[in-house]
């Protein structure tokens, strides 16, 4: 596997047109953002070489924090029961209209910092997301030359997974833009959910991005958004690399 093949930006992108779209709405979906060889390689890594854990949160009141379970936690005695209990609490919170989420994840930045898989493919992906080629693309589209770095995690929305409505308000921590680098199957059907939805103050959906293979979603934060529920009949999961781009 060569470095170029692992992460290569599509040279045919119309960056001027993409920047214009972003300036008008504060968000854009960049389709075919990577070369096909790159996108296939990353899709394979996510499908075959990712030790998926779970991320769950039930409510957003004082003292409530997201819970992160590694794959080893799920496989340990009693692990499945703990995850199911957390998931049920999330569903109960959502039923009351509180913020909650449930999805599979592999926290790439944490894994790199804690040495889960030294020299592994996820470490290389994070390096490329922080390399000039990707950061310069985002700087051009968002007209923000001050961006310095990006974090990242792999996410998988399978049956019964969702991300409740929220705004990503960590501006003081340097968050400027959220990104979703999609590697969903090309035949992803609208009935399977997993859409990135943007909402206005009345709760109406003003725009939605279908999970698309090799598509980059970019949007300014804070922005009210959510990921729609993936129903039990969805035959496969929506995989992506997600995170925030920062200027400090």
C-alpha cells in the first residue's frame, strides 16, 4: 500500500464552485472527494480492519457524559449487558425529547494517542487528514486559512443507531467546522436512514445529505443537525470518518 493510494484528493474538484456553495449556506457536500482507489482502500479498512466499539449518551444534563465502549469491553463478561442497558437509557432519553445517541465507533485520535495499534492503517488515515492536501482543500472551500488540525473517529450507524439533534457548540475549544467523510455503500437506499439533516429553529428539516460513497460533508459549527434513525430492516451500516476541524 503506497501513501499516495491511501489518501489522494480528486484532482478534478471544482474548488471555486464548492467554495461558493459553502459561502452561501455554511455547508456543502463534496462528492467524489477522493480518487476511487483511495476511497476503496479506506472503505476496506473500515469494513475489515476496524475494531468497532460503541458510543452512547442518554441526556445532556449536569454530570451526564457520553459512554465509550471498546470492542474488548463488549466482548468481556457482562459487556453486552452494560451496553444494552446504556442503549435503553438512550432510547428513554430520546423518548422524552432529550439529547441522546447510539452508534458504533472507533475513536481514531484516542487510539493513536494511547497506542492501540501503532503503525496501523487508522493512524495513517489520521495523518493524512492532518496533512496539507486535505487541510488545504478545506481551507479553500471554507475560506478559512487559519485551520491547523483535525481530530477524527470512525463511525458506523447500523440498525437502531442514531444521533439526536444538537449544535456542536465547542467554539471556545477551536472547533470551526464539522466533517463527515462518507464511505457508505453506493446503493444506500433513502429508506435506510442515516441522513445528515440540518434543521431550523422550528425543527423543520432545511436540507439533508444522503450517505454517499466517497462524499465529504462540511458544515460550520454551531449548526443544528442530527443523523436520522437507521431502522432494523437496513441490511448494512453507514460508515464514515467524522470529526472537527480546528483553528487552535
